């Protein structure tokens, strides 16, 4: 028996009542999760080790900035689609609440990352401008702690998923009445 998957949200296409329960994410969502893990690890390196290993630190910073920008571009369409279909599939109030909290954490990490990247981006365009020290410290603080919270949040989100069991009377699939 074959099932086809939606390219972005990994929802199985509705092929009748006999299809098995949904068992996993898509290659795209797995790649996003792996990219997020790499950004967290490279960020932790920047925070705790780069000062004493600055030659490698410079490279990690450039990779983190480019990786962060690419990740944001790749995540946006998937997340938009996931947030449209996710709540419709979610059957547990706590899971739903944690999902929204996770979304908030991702948004804070991305927004603070982009704001921190503004001075180097402006420098490349020929303008010299910096955030005030206090603002820089606050952005960095929020970026670090929300990254850690988001990493724990995504592990929780994936651990609490229905990996094998039928998730609902519709077999874990989006009800036919949903758009
Ligand atoms: C940044 C925010 C989020 C990320 C990174 C994220 C990530 C993921 C990933 C990777 C999966 C597994 C692959 C898939 O099924 O597509 C998944 C499943 C799921 N997500 Fe999210 N998600 C987020 C937010 C949300 C929100 C806001 C909701 C709804 C409140 C939600 C509801 C679901 C549901 C219902 C599933 C399937 C659960 C199951 O099979 O039991 N997600 N999420
Ligand atoms: C979305 C996943 C991301 C994660 C998990 C993440 C994680 C981290 C962590 C833990 C740090 C070290 C703590 C700190 O200095 O605040 C860091 C630093 C940094 N990140 Fe991210 N980051 C992400 C995305 C981004 C994005 C999208 C950008 C911008 C393009 C970005 C730009 C930066 C910058 C500029 C630093 C400061 C480096 C320094 O001055 O030492 N990050 N990141």
C-alpha cells in the first residue's frame, strides 16, 4: 500500500479509510531540524569557546550568519504551512500550547539574530553603525536563552508526537472538513 506526502507539511494525502497512521516527518522537516541543531551548536561555540579560539571563531561566525539567514528563508514557507495545518491536527491542549510557545521562541531567536546581524550587514554596504552596548547585550542575552529554550522545545515537540499510534478517529489525518 502506498501513501503520498504533502511536500511541505508531510501530511499524508487522503487515500481512503484504510491508510495507516502517519509515522514521521518529511525529509524537508528533518533537514530543518538538523539545521536548527547545527545553528544551536555553532551558536554555543560562539558564546563559550570562540573568544579563546578566535581563528576558528571567525569562520564559525560567518557560517552561523550565512546559515542563519538561509535557515530563516527555508523555514518561513514550511512553518507558515505547518502553522496552518498543525493546530487542525493537534488533539492535545498541552501539545497545542507548547506548539505556540515553540513558535514564539523561534520568532524571538530569528528576530534577535537578524537585529544582531544588522551592523555587519550595514558595514558591508559601507555604513558604520552599532547598537548601543546595552541593546547589544540584551539582544545577545535573548538570542542565547531563547535558542536554548527553543532547542528544548523542539525536542519536546518531536518527543510528544504520535510516531506510530493513530492520532485521531480520522487516523491522524486532517479531517475532510478542513481546508
Ligand atoms: C516553530 C514552531 C514549530 C516547529 C519548528 C515545529 C516542528 C514540527 C516538526 C519537525 C514536526 C514533525 C514533522 C511534521 O509532521 O511535519 C511537527 C509535527 C507536528 N506539529 Fe509542529 N512545529 C512547530 C509549531 C507547531 C504549532 C504552533 C503547532 C500547533 C499548535 C504544531 C503542531 C504539530 C502537530 C499536530 C504535529 C504532528 C503531531 C503528531 O503527529 O502527533 N506545531 N512539528
Ligand atoms: C534560528 C536558529 C538560531 C540559533 C539556534 C542560534 C543560536 C545562537 C547562539 C546560542 C549564539 C551565541 C549566544 C549569543 O551571542 O547570543 C548565537 C550568536 C549569534 N547569532 Fe545566532 N542563532 C540562530 C539564528 C541566527 C540568525 C538567523 C542570525 C542572523 C542572520 C544569527 C546571528 C547571530 C549573531 C550575529 C550572533 C552573535 C555572535 C557574536 O557576536 O558572538 N543567528 N546564535
